[in-house]
């Protein structure tokens, strides 16, 4: 028998959206951080494992990757954190016009970075099929590129949504704030990869 | 206690009586003796723990209980909670203690095994292939090294050091009567030490799945008195004898000039292929095809006529032979002692 | 006298809207369209959970059939029944199906169904992701089995070591299919894990603090976090394998500075936690069953929870014990021996607590509790052989022999399948509204238990007597004939028992004794609603004041009211104390998760044949995902006005 209900509280005055860990999607985003972070961590482990086998790093007759494209990319992505933080604060304050403008700015910056990323691939000075060093370096760059591209598409979609009437909903501002949080994860994971692709081969050889 | 004596007896039976030619319970080498002792300790401790758990379980099932309201704690229950909590702590401590004992025993056994080899070992190099063992006996004097395949002869009481490599995929060298296993990994070199203490005939088998015919990659091991080993080694160093009868000579001609010599080597002839087992002393081995057939005239016929029938997919192709060719080849191979 | 009803009152449950009237409104809001379109677009966790469970059970049957063929071949020495190639495919399919398509998914499946009910909420978190994950899982399973039936099934073993599984020694599509199946199932498992973590942390009933949460929920929380931290490793490993095979990378190629052992490390870093991911939910089942059938709260709640967490953490430090024979430095091995031994301590603590619950309670030995007893007897034995295998000198003899096969079947079948069958019997009345046959269930249990021991106990001996794993045949005269024959007979008895279980379930669905809401007089929240539950789970959100809510609130169950009834709405509570915090809309049915899974399947399957598939296949997937997340409602529902 189902016990009779005894009314013990009212939920109708609760709000329907909140920022940070009170939001359900925040937990989903954190979970994705953990998943992708673990994937990166395992890739880093594979990088160091392969590096410790007997070979040069890079192997003989291979040069380390060219620095220009990668360093420019790094500078640009670090700078992009400024509009990104502004975007997060604007979303938390519900400032729709500012959010719209900053989203478009982020989309544009990311396009520039995508171009730089293409140049990075072209200046690795090794093919993925040359040796294990080439394979892991391409893998790291490709994993991050996929990461980056996915967040770019998310940002594009959000920019679109915020320009429609849906943009007025409180929950959409939460989505924008969380996407900004995700962007931080994108450049935070980039920093060690930058060092591993561009600098460790220079220090190790 | 009767139970304890029965237990000890069955343990002895288990460890001694279940030993065959490919058995981890055979104590035919130093490593096997240490294993046997360690296994007995682990078995005793784990069995003891298991019996306690089962006893507690049975007590829990068959215990007589008084009346009490469902799901609600009562006064007696409170004190039972306390004694159960003490029991839990005691049990956790007991497990930790038991595991420590076992861990220490394991480390000690490991050290003992590491020391079980000994100075001046016999050095052998094994390269594993899909699905046969290439065996090379080393020596300081290069003219005293020789190759064989799918077998080991070892002098009793002499430590052996085997270097393990692989030509293709991961295999595992395992002669359970003598020692545990060690993988052969392409691109790496591993080592295993043996120290046989009992004469006998044993069998090893590849113990890492290595493809289609992993099940048919056995190794014949003979542990013999030192003098017999020396005789065997001297014989192995000799080149193949010259064939005497016309049939055998016809066989040699075929082997040298047709398909066989492209893969196999026979020292002292023009057959010098390096990718298949060396056949110089084939007829002195116990089995054909890494344990696929026992060595006999009939099985030689069967193998040469169609190696694919008993070991399909192995690297020796089926070569259609005329009857006289087959007779000649087998007649020649039989001279290779 | 009825108070004046304001417009707002019609939209919320409560004193003025309860009983039949409330049921009618909630059912309308939470139902989906009937028919195929509705079935493809559902977001109801119960419906998705049911399809997951059924699918996983089908894979159990397929994996089991394959093992029967293996046992037929091994029943006698030098048997010519099955060829080497076919046998190698069979053992690969058996392990792969059981580990990737049955063991983990079935645990997740039951969690998907029962957790929201256990926690007192209306749906799982991220329901569209839930729907999507099922289709991804199904795609992986179909890919694998279609390949096997088309004679291009994988044959390199369920852990697919390189270089054997690499491009040189496994040409063709077989291993590509294995690796891509792994990708599908890992995506599904990761998605479900995200949902479970979010559900457990944010959707619990008010008052259900973490310390009052059912032990099964703790188990699933730990398991989901373990999944999140371990599955990326195997996804990376299989991705590297696919790229070595398809586009010429050299991760595992020692000739170009790669290493075969990289595969083993990446795989077993996942593989070891994987077996605890399979065991811990079963530990959760045992905790729930033992509580209900001993008629007292589980003894040592805190100890069990801490033990679960400890196992979850320790599991990540053991993986090298699968690699003791690979020649790594001996000093390093000592650490893994010690860690592998240590994990027996929390396991032992749990066993004590469960037996203590029975000892101190008043157990009724109905079928679910029988499975718990069978679990203790079998799993503990398997755990003890595991302690043996943790020792390097012992492992170097026993590794890759039938001793290990015996060990892991004892812990996996004893430790997970027995509790699973007990749990299915236990929750069957909740899922279907009918009881399974108790008599048939008892007979099934004894047959299964006996058959299992007969099948697997002799394997300890075969292994000690030198029989290696993964051999399609063995010579006469090795002393292995009798043990193999006994194992084969036992295997068929197990199959018969499983068949009996299935027959019991099917017959009971039609003709089983009708079950009320709480036929076992159990304490959990899932028993505070109908059997089967209404589509909205609970008419009012229950409030919890202890670990055994229904035992402490037999007459009246405290509830909170005020959620909308015309929109799908759930309650978010705070993470630790479960105080009511926010109202969260729950997504309505949508076809996009299904469409996205089709795009995903097309992308993954075609990318085994050409790298261009990644370029061509990504835009449709992206489009489906955008459509999925694009906000739906044509009329924007304004935020409720707080008065």
C-alpha cells in the first residue's frame, strides 16, 4: 500500500535557474571536463611513455615544429580570455546586448585561431606516419583541435540563439556563462600541449 | 585434529600427485620448489579465511532468533550493534594481518627465485615466431653455437639463462614444471632463469595468445644428466650426415634445389633459409611442428605431404608432391639425427 | 470548505490538486506520443531503462551461446568440431560481448530505471542524452554481431593485444570493427555516467542527505566517476589502434619507436577499474536486497560506503598486475602486488557487513536473498584466488592459464551475475506489477549455483596442471580431459538455468501474481509508488528523514508540493544536504537524439573504410546536435511570477 501523503512544504516559490554549481548543466559541463581532461591526461602519459623509449626526441633527421604559428595561437587564445571573462560576467548580470556582441567577438577570434591552427599542422615538420613521435604529436594537436572546434560550434550556436527571442530566458544566460567556463578549459588544456609539442622537443634534443 | 591431517594429506596429494609433464605443481626445478611452497602457504591461509567466512554465513542463516519488531532497533539490538562493530574492526585487522603475511611470503619467494639461478649459467637465446620456437645455444666460442627448434635439452642441476625475443607478435615462454612464464615482446628483450633439479621429459607451451595456431606452439624439454647433455650438444654441433642411399640422395637434392631450402636451413647442405625451423637434427626431436605430431616416419609423411591439415594457417605451405618425391624427402629427413 | 481557487493553484500539485485529478494532469504532461515515433523520441528513463535491460540480456544470451560452442569444442581433446579460426572468433566474441555489451550496460540499465525512483524524483538528469546513449550502445552491439555473422568478426581476443591486433598481423576489417565497437559503447557508458552523477548529486528528494542515500546510489556514484576516469583511456587506446591500422601511425610499432606495451598500459588502466565498475553496482544490489530481506537496515552503512569509495580509488592503482609477465622492473611490481592485496580489505569489510545484517536480522530466504548467499559463497572464493594472483611468483605460473579463467568467472559471475539476477527478481514487481514465480526461481537458483560450480571449479585444476588460455584444442594425455568434460557439462546446466530464469520472467509478466506497490515490505522510496510506476513516478515529491524512509513512515509519507503540472518539472536539491533549491524543466520527447545517433553510426562505421568519412560525416552529426539543443517551445513560457 502506498502511504498517504502528508504535506510538508511548498516548492512553488523556487526559481528556475541559477548560475554555477546550482545549475544542472554546470554539472554536465564539469563531467565533460573530467572526461576530456582524462583523455588528455592519458595522451600526455602516452607522449612521455613514447619519449622514454630509445630514440631522439624528435628522432634523428627530424626537426622540432616551427614556432611561429603555435606561439601566435597561444598568445591569441590567452588574450581571448579577456573578452571571455567579460562575456561570463555579462551573462551573469543578464546584459543581453553585451552578451550578443561579445559572443560575436569570440566567434571571430576563434576563426582567426582556427586559421592559425591549420598553419600549426603545416609546420609540425613531421607526418603522423613517419614515426611514433610524429604520431603522438599529431594526435595531441588533433585532439585539441577537435576540442577547440567543438567549442567554437557551441559558441556559434549560442550566438545564434541569443539573437532570437529565446535569448531573453534566464536559462540561456546560464548556458552562455557555462560555455565561457568551457572556453577556459580549452586554453588551460592547450598550455601543456603547447609545451609538449613545441618546447620539449627543443629541450630534449 | 583429524581435519588438519586430512587437509595436509590432501595438500601433499594435490601438490605431488597432480604433476604431469606440463604442470605448475611439478617440482622439477628450483623455481618449481619455491612455487610449491608459496602456493601451499597461500592455499592454507586463503582456505582458512574462506572457512571462517562460510562459518559466519552459515551462522547468519541458521541462527535462532527471538521475536522482535521488524526494522526497528531494540535494546538487545543496540548491544548487538556494538559487538558487531567490534567484530568488524577485528575482522578488518585480521584480513590486513593475513594479507601482510601473504605479501611478505610472496616477496621472500620472489627474492629466493631471483637467487635460484646461480653463477656461470648455460646461455640460450630463444626467438619466438608464429608458431614455433627458434632456439640458439650460445657459447663464448662462436664455433660452438648451434640452432635448433621447438626443443630444449638441459643438463640437470645447471642454471640456465634464456634471452627471449620475438620476431612478430607477443608470445610467452612457459615450461611450468621448471618455472613461471615470461613474455617475448617484439622490440624488447626479456630474460628468464631456469634451474632444473630433476631429470625428466617435460612440455612447454606458448602462453600468450599469438594468433591462429597459438594452441599448437609447444616446446619439448628434456632434462638429462650432464654427460648425456654433452653428448647431445656434440651431436647438435655436427653438420647433417651425407645421405647414403639413392633415395636419400634424391631427397637431399629436392630439399636443396626446390622449395624447402628457401625457408629451412640444414647445416652442411645448400639449404640455408632462415625463416623456418632449422632441420639439421630434425629426426632427433620428439615432435614435429612444435608439438603438433609425435616424431615418427608416418607423421613425417603426414607433415611433409600436408602441413596445413593438422595446423591450418601455419607458415609452411602445402606443396603438392609426387609419391616418389615424398618418399625421397622423408627418407632424407629421417637421416637427420 | 473549499478556499477560493486562484488560477495559480491549478498549475501546481498540492492539497488542492491531488489524487485522481492530479494523476490525470501529470500523466498527460509526462506521457509521450504512442506509436513508433513516440517510442523513438521518448525521454522517459523507465522506458529507456527497460530497453537497455532487454538489450543487455539479449547480449548475455548471445555471449552465452558462443561460450557453449567453445565448451563443446573443448569437451574432448583434439576435437575437430570447430576450426581454429572460428574458435578464436568465438572466444573473442564471448569476452567482448560479455564485457562491453552486457556487464557494464546491464548495471547502468538498472540504475537508469531504478535510481530516479530510489531518489524520489521524476526523471533522470539529461534525459535526451540518455536516449542517445542507448542508440549508440545498440549501434556498437549491432556492428559487432553483424560482423561476426558475416564472417568478419574480430579474432584477437577481448583485449586485443598488439602487434597481433595491429595492421601487419590482423589484416582486414575484423579488429577495426572491434575497436570501433569499443568507441560506440564507451560513448554510451560515459554519457550514462554523466547522467548518473548529476542525478545523484542534484535530483535527490528533500531530506535525502548523502548520508541517507541508498547504498546502491553510492555505488553508482562511485562507479560513474570510475567510468569517467577510466573509459577515456580505452577510447584513446582503441583510437590509436584504429589510426595505426587505417592511416599508418606508429603508436604501437616498435620498428618506428612505438611500443606494444603502450597498448597494454592504456588498455589495462581502463581494464582493471572496469571489473570493479562491474562489481560495485552488484555490491549495491546486495546491500539493498540484504536490507529488505533481513528486515533491518544494513549493518555498517558507513563502513560499506567507505569501502566502496576505497575500492573505487584503489582500483586505479592495480593495472600492472595484468602485466607481471612482460618483464617490467621487479621493484615496480612490488607496489602493484601490495595494492592488489590491499583491495581485499574493503571487499572483506563489505562481506562482513552483509553477513552481519543477515545474522542480526530476521532473514527470509526468498529468491533474491538466495542469490545473495550464492554471491557470498562464490565471490569470496574468487576474491581469494585473486589474492593468489596478486603474488608475482604465483602469477607467473597461473597467468594466462585456466586458473585465471576460473578466477575471473568466480568474481564476475559470482560477484555480479548472481546479485544481478537477485536484483532483477527483487525489482521485477516494480517494473511489471507482477511477481516472478518463487518456486521456479528457487529451482533456477539451485541449478544455476550447482551448474556454475561444476563448470568453473575444475578450471582451477586445469590451470594448475598446465592448460593455457585461448587454445582451440589440447592434446590427449595431458590430464585435462576430465576437468574439461565436467566444465562443459556444467556450462550447459548454467545455460539451462538462465533459460529457466528467462522463461520465469516472460511467463510472470503475463501470469505472475499481481504485486502491489511494496510487495516485499521494503524501505526504499521506489516502493512508495505504483507497480509499475506511473509515467511521472511520484505525484508529490517525497521527503526523506532517514535511510529507510518507508519503514519510518509507514502510515503517512511526508511530501513537498508546488511543482508545475502542465510542464515537466523536477526539483533540484543541494548536493550534500538535499535542501530544495530550484525547479528544473525536464525535456519533452524529441527525435533528435535518435537522429544524432544515426549520424554518429554513419560517421563511425564509414570512417573504418576511409578517413574522408570524418570530414563528410561530421557536418550531419553537428547539424543533428544543433537541432537537439536548439530551444524548442514555440511560445516562450514566461518565468513564473513569484507572489
